[in-house]
């Protein structure tokens, strides 16, 4: 929703003064009729996007973002080179590190010994994509995904890095990717929000995930992500309290809509319209959410695609299945956060746990979308906020080493929604430390996601504090056309 123009403001002030000066009765009666007639449709209007968007042909109608919080090691998953085996135990050359800013966790180290992956790698698919033994199910979809191996970011610590990739800046307070999509495109359904978030807990070290990561920043608050819980009520206070039935709730909302509508007519506060629309959305979600969360409706064949944890509420596998169900029902953007990828120590054991959590579910989601004919119109993104260093954090150990944060290069994969199938893009050096071909900044990734959904990232803006703000900021960003089908 755009802010009212000054001319609109003057017009509204004049009309309001006219109504007040000619008697509250006539104005109130007219407003009452309008709001009783339009209360139920208010949320429908506000659930739509901007009239100018989509402003280009987009291949995807919706997106599912599988976000691995903590920084998955690209070295131990996708960015493998046989030459790494010969680097094991070697001191990382200064010419490779090249004065890189280090985190406080390794800046005091006197030695930086390289650690080759402790896992076997094999080539998969027609393209011969290297993948770790940790990801056997992901290997089965190698011919359906594009792996970008040249992602990079300036952030080196978790909070600024995860804020950066989700909102476009390292400082808190800006709208998230999902909020921008909600603002520009709205929702395909009247019964669910445009933007839904679910979180699953891994078995590794956990970082905090703040609500601002799916917040709306300076955009109207109705565009913030709605977080679904894994236990109890999926959304707090969604159910009616004891003694209140659905007709009573409907009557209460109609009266609230009238009062809030009169308040908006007087003061033009856009958050008042948000309040009206969110009350209406919650009313419809009371019917839609329990149905979506009921996975007992799924066939055994479908459940097996996602793995044995699919029947465990809160698991990543369960959330992937729910993401597909929400996409099927018209939710525009679903973001799944999986925590626990911060492996500064005991990496060989911990990364195996994490991959066990996500591997089959990721592959199952792609296979499920394909079986249902949804793959071509659903963009799937999978990755974290940065990667991991080839050098060991602490003393080199064959069984208990860790890796520090690394933003100079890391891997992300994409699928569906007009992305090439069975493709790799970007290259790094033999240390998987520096990009040698086709760098892709996280701003480029976000510009590409918007592009696939029919949005020119330079045109989706919001005037705030005198600036036309946008997700990709004022720095240069480009759509990565090389990975598009």
C-alpha cells in the first residue's frame, strides 16, 4: 500500500470536515453502510499486490526458500575438487588468504592448516556434478537443480550476514525478501497470508533467529511473515476462546471493522487498514490452517518422499511437506529456517547430523512438486548466509576439527521456476576460498528471485525517509541470466 498523496490528504480532510460540519448522523450512517458491506472484502483488497506488479513476465508464481541458518560448509557438500586431497595439512598460503578479515574466533590463530573434506565425493547426473556422500538424496535430483558455487557476501558474522541476505542490508530494520514479495505481488489466496515462516531445530550449535528476519520493516505491517508453530496452536490466539462461536466472532469483527474504518477516515493511519485486514485474515485462517496442517490427508507414497521424520511435528521434513501444501493453496512465499549449521568444532559428526535432517526432505520436495505439475511455477532456493573456511579452526584433527565463517565464496542451489536443470555456475580456486569465475553477490541472488516472480528489482520501491528504498539497495545488482532456462 502506498502512502496517501498530499492532494489526497487535502481532499480527505475537506470531506471529513464537511461530514462533521453537516452532522455526524448522516456521515456515520453512510460510513456504517459502507463498512458493513465492505468489511468482509477489505482484507481481500489489501491482500492484493500493487497494481503495477508483476511488471514483467515471470516464470514462477510462488517461491519456497530453504534457509540453513549457521553457514553450511560448501567444502563438505558441493564445492569439491580432487586437488583438495593434496592440500590436507598444508598451511593456507598468504596469497590465497590475501589479507582477509577474520572473525574473532580464528584471528588469534598462529597457524591455518587446510583440512580436506572427510567424506567421499562422487559425480552425479548427466552433468557429472560433484556431491558429498552426505547428500545421497540430493544427488538424485542433480539433473533438476542449478548449483551456484560463486555466492559471496561482505558479512562475516551470523547476525549481520543472515540479516543481509534476508533484507538486503546488514543493519536491522529493513523489510525482508518475503515482505517485499507480499507488498508487490500480494497473495494468490484470500485464506492465508502471502508470507509464511516455519522453523525447525537441527542437532548442531544454534544461533538466534529474530522475528525481524521475516519482518516488514517500514512496509505496512500486514506484509510481515506469519510464523507457524510446531506445537499447540499453529498460530497463537487463532482459535476462538471458550464461549465464543464463529457467528459471534463474525459479528464482533463487523463492529470492529466499522470502528476502525471510522478511525481511518479521520486520521488516514495505514496501520488501521492493516488491523482491519489482519482481523479478517485471521478469521479465514481459522478454517484454512487446520486443514493445511493435517498431513494425514497425504498418501503414504508422498510421505515417503520426504523421509521418516515427516510424521514428526516441527521436523524439517514435516515443514517441507507443509510448504508444498501451502504453495498448493496459493501462499506466495514460504520460508523454512533449519538451525544448527555453525560447526566451529566437531564438524565431521555435526554436519552429518544436519545433512541427515534435510537431505531426503529437500529431494522429496522437488520430486513432489514435479509429480504434481507444480515444479515449473515454483521457485525453490536452498542455502545459508555464508560458507566455511578450508582451514581448521583450532588445531588440525582428523576427527574433531571445525571451520570458521567464510563469506568470500559459498554454494546455493535453485530449482524450478524457470531455472536451468542440471547446471553449475561459478568457480572457485582449489582451496574453495576465492571466486575465479562468475561471482554472484547475495544482492544478485535476490534480484534473480524477484525476476523469476515477475518483478524488476529496480522498480519495486517504497518511499521512506525521502529515499526510494528497494530490496537490492543502491549498490549494483544484476539478474543472473546465465542460470535461467
